[in-house]
């Protein structure tokens, strides 16, 4: 942002990311206190063309004419002309930031907003070195398709773009500390399992409370924030949000991911053709899912896995009791009691795996791998009735040095212990992997364990590296 502001040329930036991620907060906090003209205007969700133009024109009057009321144009051509005339009378030494927030909402049907933006940028604004234009929106797929990857007049016009992603664990810790919330890495991780790294969700965490208390307050009271947020989240991001929810629900049912072919088949017409691929890409662009290709997989194709912690938490813990939460909420110690259940431990392991997939950079670094080491998963399911044993590998890295690092992911309260039975199971997994992939590469075994690894004769013999929770918190 600073580079854009201090450059001596006109700039056109796109910033996109999911709802609540802090796009508007970032732009306003950076520019509002600076000695420049900051024109910010936000699209109205489901607003008509006339409403969008009315709001836009009012902001022109507020920013450029000391609050004067201006005649409202009939279309975007008139409106951008009014803005261009306002820019023309500004002091020559003042830089001008044009911040069009929730721009996709402004683009109502038949409004020709994109075409008019194209014209005024190319014909007028791009010739003025004072102008820094920022297009913003929660509908990441719309911004990417219409602005970033535009095939029309805006093709290659962007000078910069920012894909604003959720906080990593290290950022989350710093953010909470700024709010006076000082918790251990374990407690922060338990909050992250529920909220992910979404700043707005994290801003709801109160100091003086444990992770269990915070989650109880946010999720399991009557009309709780995290209960209501889910519907708001998807409806703000996508038209026909019910389809997107059903797609992500289907993917979430598969802990280790689902193949595109199987997903398309199970969803039927809802994911047919280009529409289906567009939906899946949109969910990736907004960091709800990731796509990957399992290593050595016979049936080549893309797999999808849900990595959004809040979504996984909502499906597993809130949605089944939503009616109760709407009416009366639950007892104050509900979530605390849940912690002792096998269901919680199973879910926590799933959530921890999701966190690991979002912290591959930290894992690579601890394992001493280069950035070119490609992450993947692998599994073998024997034919029904076969006496063969199957195998599932949580995470592996294919390396450039003729080696593969296989990672086991474990979320336990104490250092994980590899006993004789587990060692045998792990050796069998490696053997199945070798036999079915026919790889001759060197195999190394690493473990990602939240609380480290208890030294045993088996761990000393089998495990080459151990990644702990504290390692995931490093920048």
C-alpha cells in the first residue's frame, strides 16, 4: 500500500478476500489519517441501480464539495463524469485515493458498471498520476474474474493486487496480545480451531477468559454470534449461497478429501459443467477449500479438502443443535464438558490437520525442506473382500533430492508415544506405500505432534524429525 501511494504514477489495485477478513479495515486505517483526498464508497447489498448511484453521488458531495448535495445521474456514465469533474478541481499537490468497497454489489444487472469503469480509467483516471484506484470486494471470484483476469478493456490494467488471507497462528497470537488476551499456544490453537485466523472473529475474544470459556460464549449461548454468522457469511459472498453450502458440506464429510469426479457425481446438476468448476474455484479463492493431487494416484484428478476451521466447527458442533441455540442456548459449562468426549478428541484431530495444511511453510522449515518440496496426501483402499491392508498418509512431501518425507499428524494433550503396536502399524503403512507406488525413493518419517514426541526405542529408530505446535507459531 505504501509503495502504491508513494509511486509517481497512477495505480489500480484490487483487494479481495472473504467477509470479516479486514479488507475495509486495512484500507481505511492506512489512508484515512494521511494528508490526501480519500474517497471511499461502499456498494449496497441487493441495492438497485438508482440506490447505488445515489449513495455514490452523495459521497462525491461529502468528500469533494464539503457535503453539498449534487444532482444524481441516471447511470454510471453520468456518475463517473461527476467524479471526474470533482477530481479536476482538487489541488495539484494532493494525491487522490478512490476506494470502491464491495464493488461487486454495485454491479447490478444491466448497469454496465464494468464497461464504464473501463472507459473512465483508460480515458481519464489513468492519465492522472495523483489517482490511486482501489477496487475491493468479498466476492473474491467476481473480483478475480471481472477485474484481475479481465478479458475486456481492463485487461492488464491492474498495477497491483492483494489477496487478503486469514491470519496464521503467529499473527493470531500477536493480534490477541494487542487486545490484552495473553494465552498459551495451546489455548490459542483451541480458539483457532473454532475461528480460524479471521480477525473479526478473534476480536470477539475477551481477556481474562480461557479458550473453553471464550468458545462457550461465542457459540453456545442463545442467538450466539458464531451460530448466526454462518448464514450471513455465505449469503454475503455468493448468489445462490445454498448451492455453495451444500458443496462445502459434501466436501467436509470426507476427512481426507474428495475427488472432483466423485464430488460432481454426488452433486448432480448443481455442479454441472462450467458452473460447477466456477463454484469450486470460488470456494478456493475465499480460502474455504484447497485442491490437491494425491501423489502416485492411479486415477489422476483433483481432490478437494475443507480447510476453513469455522466451517468445520459449525457443521460438527453448531448445526446439529441450532434449534436449541436459537431458543434458549446451552448450559454455561456445555463446551467444557464436551472436551472430555471422544467426539471432541476426534474432531480436534481433524481441526489440527486443517491447521497443519495452512502452515505448510512452517512445517517445511522445521523439516529442513526446500520450498519446492511438494505437499500431498496418499491412501490405498483395498478391493472389497481382499485380505490386503489399506493405508492412509496424512501429509507427505515429494522432494527434489530423490526422497519423500511422510508425516504423521497427531493432536494429543501429552507428548505422543510410539509404542510397539503403533510402530508396527507405521512400518506397515510405509510398506504398503512402497509396494503400491513402486517408488524407489528414500523414505523418511516425520511426526507433527502438538505436544512433541516422547522418546522411546521406536521413536529413536523410526522418526527423523518432529514438528511441534510451537513450531507452527513461528513466522
